C-alpha cells in the first residue's frame, strides 16, 4: 500500500508497519492481525489496508471482498480456539478507519459478560505473548480453509 493511501495520524494506517509475528494474512486490500491494546488471545482485527472511514468508505472491490475475508478469519479463529462463539464487531468510533474486531469467546466467560459486554474484559484478558503464540496456528487454519475451498483464498 502506498503511503499516499494512509493518514499519518491514523492508528489503523500505522499498522502497515506490523511485524510478521502479529499478522495472520495480508493481501493487497485487507490485513488480519493482532492489534496493540487488543492483544487478547483469540482477538484479531480485520482492517482495510488503505484509509477508508466506515463501511460506506469502502470501494466496490473492498466491499465485495470484505465478507469473504471476515468469514475466513472468523472460521480460522474458531477452528484454532474451539470457541463456542466468535464475534465480528464493527464500531469505528475510537479509530475511524474501517476495521472489524474478531473475538473468540470461551465457555468460561460468564453470561453477563457475553455479547457487547465481552469487550469490558479486554484489560483482564490481555496477554500479548499468548496472543502472538496463536498467530501461526490461525495463519495455517486460514490458509488451509482457502486451499480446500472452504473459504476464499487470500488474493
């Protein structure tokens, strides 16, 4: 992605500098990765690689590929974590750059902390080292699904 498609003060645009240890996949439009501050095991961000605000800021190609990328990443995270629920959340208030948060929710999470309440556990669940250890397995699951046709291949 060229620097002309990034905003210097955008946190999500700054993730273009992410290391391979945090990245599950990247294609020319999308990236799936661990994000600092949200480095909980089983939590990943799917973000458009150029600066686009809200889903309405996506171009036709980004919009057409978003659902496949989201499906692929959610499936890979679910496969690896065995989570009974994997959430796909889109807010964009704190970081106005289109992205979705993929979060695996384990059985051990109490009923009153499920759904949107789950995000309140972020600080308690944060474990950057454990989150990074999941990346290779999630990457393999993502690529395996693409190879067998279960999910779309990363372009």
